[in-house]
């Protein structure tokens, strides 16, 4: 093969890779646009994540994820049938849902995330994503010196303390952030966020379980069986 042929082949492969990358980013943006509509946000607030400074991008993920978790809690408390005294579960548990979404912290012990898990509205992978991105968000939010730092730096630091961080942020995908350019790390985190949003949309539209089913065994002095979950809620 001549050098000209080799150069032409390399250029073709580069262009193909560029198109695949652009399609990947466009697909993520499309999924984030769905969340914009659900949260009644102006177009581009989330979908144009690749244009945002890194710290704004991460803060926006948490700012958007929390109201989604609130919706999951409200849906989990109201979706099953069989309310007491002729009242729907939505009506009966409305005060509990209002308290939980207003007063509980997003993550940690006795949090919105733990409640959403007990309602079977999020799974272990969703929890890993939310709790890990919350750690990165806190690094940005609680130290102004970090505001100008690229996302990849904070990911590398977090990886030094937790080797599984990429699998938690990327739903099982194992990558080495230190070997990736910052822009691609940002896109991958955007993809992880889009997966969480997809899961949330599915659960907000597919009824199963619910708070009444969770509480019913307690009314008969039985023990709640949590074996259906992969592991106990995180402490």
C-alpha cells in the first residue's frame, strides 16, 4: 500500500470515528432533552451539556436529578391500588411524600435515594451513579478553587480513593479516566446521566409494587422481605 493510500485510509477512519462520536453525543442530548420537558426547562438547559463549564455541568446533573427522584418517590407512593377507607394511595400518602421530597437529603442515611429504593423505583446501579456524581458535585460546590478545574482531574482524584468509580458512574463500564481527554470524560458522564433518566422514565410509566405493598406486612407483625433487592440500602 502506498503512503497516499495509507493516508487516505487513515483519514477515512478518522472521519468515521468523528461521525460516530457526533452521533453518540447527539443521542445523549436527545435523551437529556426529554428530561428538560419533564422538568419544564428551557431547551438546551441539559441537552447542550457539552457547551457548559465542567462545574456547571456537574451541578446541573444533581439539580436535575433531585426533582426526578422526588417524582419517583411520589409515584412509588401512589401507584399501587388498595388505599384505606376508600381513599387512593396517592391521597393517603400525599403528606408523607410531601415531607420526604421537601425535608430529606438526596443521599446518605434516611435519604430520598434510600426511600426511592425501598419503593423499588431505583436500583443499585442508579444509586451508585447518583451517590458518586454527588461526591464530584460536592468537590465543585464546596471549594471555589475547584471551579476552574477540568472534570477529568476530579475524576482522577476520586479514582485514587475508589477504583470502581468509573463502573459506578458509567453503569458497569470500566474505563481509566486518566487515559481519556477531558471532553470525552464529560460526554461519558453525560451518557451515565442519560441512562439514569431513561430508567426513571421507565419506572414513572410502568406500575409495580408501591408503598402500600411495602407497609402491609408490617400491619400483620410480619417481617418485610427485602430479598428481591440486590443488597440492603446503603448506609
